[in-house]
């Protein structure tokens, strides 16, 4: 599923748009500055997005189960 790799552009766009968004957003959210809340939330969301991309790709480097190795790999 190659379309999942495009999800990696979303955190980049979010981090760059945070400064612009902070000019129109409230000053404090949950007692913290808006930009801090924005960056910390996208830090967590970036990890989740990378998990989604990894699960969508599958294990590319794993050998296929049909190929059997009979010799020594040295």
C-alpha cells in the first residue's frame, strides 16, 4: 500500500503550520502555551502515523516463506 507513505507529509505540514495557527488560536490551552500543546500533540501523532505506515507496508525485508535456505549463509 504505497498511499500510506504520503501520511508522512502530514506531521511536517503540521509542524510548519503551528506558528501561523498560533496567531489566531487562544493564548493558553490547558494552562500551557498553544504552540507547546500543538507541538507535543503532533509529536505523539507523528509516532502513531509512523506505526500506521509501518503496519500498512508490512515486513518488506522478511524472506518469503516459499524460499527455503539449505546452505550456510556465510
